[in-house]
C-alpha cells in the first residue's frame, strides 16, 4: 500500500517471507534500491526518509 512520500506499507502472510525481506538486503526493484525498515511509532510519512548521509 502506498502511504505517502514514496513510502509503502507491506504486510506478509508468512513469517519466513517477513524475515527474508528484513534480513536479505539491499533490494533492487526495477533498477531502484529499496530500503526496508521496521515500522516505528515515530514514523512520519510526510518527512523524507534520509535526514543525512555519513560519507
């Protein structure tokens, strides 16, 4: 489900699929990198995901 600002909400029917999605990364879908994170209570989909990058 598209939440907002390029974020998507995903529900898994299988615990195995859930664990694979979280542990085997990075994911590349249609030549775009997909970052997967657990949902947190402070999540705000109106804010951009990256606040800073350590280089």
